[in-house]
């Protein structure tokens, strides 16, 4: 369908007498010397043609190696489109340095930058990592070497190998210059579109036809994006294995994310046509196969769980609170269950399981209307039990785990009060005040205790 | 708040809404409050809430939340964003839960690095209320401070939320805000 | 930050409700040889419009523009016998809580507020009674002491140029009676009195011509930007 549309455009363009895309905009710009098969550090890392594995289904017929790897320590030539892109990204990076959502803690930044440096090898000085307080599973790479790691990702990785998988993937985007490829492709598609639209307007076709052309072109843009993601996955797992990490940890990230997302039955992966990433199942399957290929023998490779937990541990409480604030009860619940099973700081996790219920605060009686809806086939949301009672059970469990925090008593107090158990509420709040260090809500709690006596 | 200001700007340019003058004296804010401002303000009525400012909403403003009912959200998100997962007021909430509602609502519309200073009980013209002070930033990284005074009357939640850029602006109007708050009656 | 302002000005242009585009404080007086102006790093971006109108950022043009603007500013301020000092970036500029960083962020928000509430009739704040009264507060004295300057000048420019493909598309569309936009120049400048923090002058520029890639037309743009600059 894409080829057909392009044919139309060409015909239309011919009719417009000698139409040509703006000179220099679409040719791939190579930032280093234009040898057909460059050798050197860049090629060694990506392995060149070796990575174009037959096991991965590339969607585009275009040769992704028309764009060569960036050479370590280089910037694009000043006159190039790529330099313009870097200029804009340098500006965005300057904003990011002092942004309100950046975590500047030196220890955390050094830990993550250290992993990036190890994986990136000669590219280490070219990549700057920023840790961002954002409660979603995400990491991004800009063409100029600015990498962002979001706190939602740090919450979900179970060990260093899993984090390294994602970091290696982002490094792959940098090495293979996907940003400029993407920009060229989008410009080419948009430029193609406008001549198509002009041509179609000239032939008097109704507006609906423009939409199909746009659809086709957009599908094209995102397909290119998906191949970039596949390539980045390949590079990521190669770097992972090369630096002694357990490559079998790579597909686990996707399995974990899938398990979390599927807890919400209303979740849909989004229209395939517009998706900018390959389906999670495909990524998981491909990475599993590649792990087997790269490391046929098991048990010899590093997961570095202890190092990871030591670095991320102090932050997890805050990241969990961020997650809960999103109000996504089902997926957060699933995530908490998985984290509990993972065994780290179980008191915290139990506490947040309780908080999840307390903050939702639903009681079966209130859901009478919803029962009717569910009878009519609509989604069933009514809880079986009172959320405050369930919350209390989790808080009790949290108190039995190692190192329970005083704030658990505060939440017990709040839940008891909602259940009308004023004496129990008072006791819990008093316990909280006696255990907590300089609580900011001391005077209001004392007031509440006095009021209820 | 910066996003609020953009939406505001676009609404105003489309002639939907303009600021009107608040003169010193007795002023009604919907059916929710009566206040005695001692200086002039510019007010913007947004239905569920009303905002007063002197230098513009991106720098500072008092938000008068006009009595939330069970299940309602506190701050309006940016246009186009769903309110499904935003924290909601539930009748029967106690001061701690209400403070959590304020903090979580602020974070949900972009508040970052939020810290709550002392939370303490106060009287709002005879009505039991409580107040807290907050420090936060938005994505632009500029530090802001806020004072929140909340009270529940007839199962509805009333919140006075004053925010200002910390540098210069918070201090500039602090005394005026304290006087204004002391003058407020919930109707 | 000022992207929002560009959007608002664009909308205003469409709705035709923009009134003033500059302000000068009555008590400002002259900026002459008794004064020094701190030039804050200009926020400039030049781009080329692809055939479809997408702005492709151009690093080389932007570098040239910054050099030309700097030279033009020197020349124009020298004509007014004011002295010029450039802001120096340091490691402290990477710390979000450092005073200078907070001050620059504050200028963005105050500047945005000042321009939006002053320029557009429907956004005017009645309590101001038409008075232009916007300040960063006297925290600006830090900068005054650090650089020995009386004023600070902030500039912001976004400039786009038509490519061959865009020119062709514009022609082709025009033949069919469709108007496509060519390059546009948008910029504004503010002058802050560093002793009081007051914004004492600003100017807004929005037009379809202007070229920052060569020195002579760049000087013309800077003159337009500094039109009615106190002297």
C-alpha cells in the first residue's frame, strides 16, 4: 500500500513539473568519513552485519545500515541536519539539568552512570544520564547523548542486570543514530504527504483520501520506529552479555511488565498500526532466543541484585508512594504482589498494599449501583470486602515484617477511625506519635485525639 | 499553575472569561464564602472555584474551592486530561486524609519535590479548620510556597489555597493573605 | 518556557486582539555611558522549513546568528554609550537551587506574566489599572554585585526560513488558491533594572521577514528588537 501511494505521489509530482524534495534534507548524513564499511570501535560494538539477525523480523525493506554508527567522541558536522537536531537537544538538556523533576542525588546518579559507562565502553564520555522522578516505566535517549531514566523503571527492575538491559537498549539508540534517522524519515514522509495532498487537491479528490494517505504514511513512520526498537534490543542484550551480565534477565522485564499490565482487563496494548514499539510478547520471545544464543551455559553470569537493592533501596518508599498516587488500583496491586514475592523490604510493600486499599476506600454497600451495572454486563468494580478492613490486615502483616516504620500506626489509626473504632484509632495514633521522629502532623493528631476522647 | 495560566490565556483570548475587579469591602464568593479584602484584587470565576490574583496566576493566586461534595476532585487538571485517577474528596475524611488529598492533588497536576510543613488546627471565624504550609516546584524548577486552610462544613470540603513563587512573591503578600484568611466566613 | 508565549501571540494574531507590543518605564531615563548592561545568554534558534512546513533546526545558522547578534548589540549599545558585559555560565548553573538559576527561572515566569497580562486586552488585570508593574524583586541585586551592572537584557528569538522545497510547496499551493505560511521571525527582549528587579522595558517582534544569517540584516533585526530602547 505504501508503494502504491508513493507511485501516485510520483505521478502527481511529475504533473507539477519537476518536484524534488528539498535538497540535502533526506540524504543520510554521515558524521564521519564516508567509507562504505567503517571499521573501528563503533563497528566492533554493534557487530555490524552480525546483528542483523535472521531471527528478528525487520518490517522495513530499507537498509538500516545506510546510516553508519556514530564514532565515539564525535559531534555531527556543523552544517548537517543532525547538528541542528543536536542543537535543539542541547537546549532541552540544559532545561533538564535544573528541572523540578530531576533527582540530583550524587550516589544514585553515580551508580546508574557507572553501569552506563561500563556498557557504553568508548562511548562512555558521550552519554550523560539523568534520573527523573516520574512514576512510569520509561527510559529515553536523545540523539545528543542525553539519557533519562525514570523512577518508575527503577521501581520495577529487580536487579542490576535488568536495569542494564534497558540502559544498553538506550545506548543502542545512540550508537545507531536513530534520532536523526527518525527525523529524516518523518520529514520525508511529511514532505511526501504535502505533495500528495496538493496533487490530490488538484485532481479534485475529496478530503477523505488525504486521511488514508496520512494513515499510510503514519504506519510507515511507526514501522520504522519499531525496527529501531528491535535493533536497540539486539544491541542492548549484546552489551549485556559482553559485560558479564545474565542475559536471561533481559526478557524478564517484559514478562514482569506484561503481568502487571494484564491485571487490568480493560488494558489494551493499543492499535498495532500506531504502536511505536514491537509487541511485548515479541520482544520477550526474541530476547529469550538471543539469550540462549549468547549464553548457552547458565549460572555463571551476574545479576548483581544486592548492589541494585543497596542503591535503589532508600528511594523505593518514595517511588512506591508515587505509584500509588496514580490511582491505578489493579495494576499497582499486581506490582506490589510481585515486589513482595521478590522479597525486598517487605514491610514497606505490605504497608503500601494496605495504603492501596485505604486510599481507594470502597465499601461493598456503596457499590449497589455497580452490581446492577455488572448484571447488565458492564465491568465489575465492587469489592467483596470493606477496603478499610483489608487495609488493616495488610498493616498488621507489615508490622510483623522486619523494620516496620512508625507511619504504619498512623494509617492504622486512620483506617480504624473510618470503621468507627475510635478507641483503637486513638491508641494507634498515640503509638505513632510516640515512635515517629518530629512528625509534621503532631499538633493536628493531638487535636484529633483530644476531640475524639 | 503555569499550565493553568496557558489555558486561562487561551480561554480569555477567545472571549470566554475575563478578570473582574475586587474592591476592598465585603465580597461574596459564590454561595460558599464571604470575605473582607482590604486591597484590590483581580478575580476569575471558574465555577467550582474562584481565583484571586494581583500579579497574575503564574506568579501567585488564592484559590477559593467552593465546597466539594463527596467524590469531587480538588484541582482541575490540564485540558484534555482525564479526571478518572485523580484523588477525590470523600465525606467523613479527617484532617490527615484531607491533607493527603491536597498533597496528592497538587502532585497530580504537576507538583514536584513537595514538602509539607506543620499541619495544625486553627479557627476560621468560629469554624474548626486546619492549615498547613507547603513547598514545591513545577517542572520549570522554580520554587513555590503555599498555604492551605481547610474545613468541613455540612459534609462539604472548603479549601483556601494560596500559592506564590517563593522568591519575592510569597513574602510580598504574606501579611495580606493572613488578614484575608482571617476575614473569611464559610456560608 | 517562552514557547507558551509564542503560542499565545500566534493565537492573538489570529483573533486580532493584540494591542501594545512594547513598554518603557517613565522613570527609566537614558541608558547611556553611566550605565552597564548585563547581557544574559540569548535564547536563539534558527530553523529551515521543510516542504511540509516542519522546522528543521539549523546549528550553523544559529551559531552565526548568535555571533551577529552579539556584535550588533555591542555596536548599538556603544552608540548609546552604554557598556556591555556578558553573563558567564558556571558550574552553579547546573544546580537547580542556586540563586542565579532561580532568578533566571523567575524572570521567565515574570516576563511571561508581564507580557501576557499587559499586551492582551482581555487578559488585563483590573487591579493594575493599566499600570505596568512587574518585578523580580530585589534578589536581582546579587547579579548587580556579581557583574557590576545596572541592568540585565534578556533576549529570545525564533526564526524560520523557507527551504527550496517549501518555496515550491507554497507556489504549488498558491496556484490552487491555498495559502501556506513561509518563514516567520518572532522575538522579544526585556530589560530588568537590577537594583529594584523591575522590568523597565520590553519589546515584542513578530513579522514575516528578517534574516539573522548575515551580519547586515542581523543588525537590522537587532535594531528592530531594540526599537524604542531607552537612550
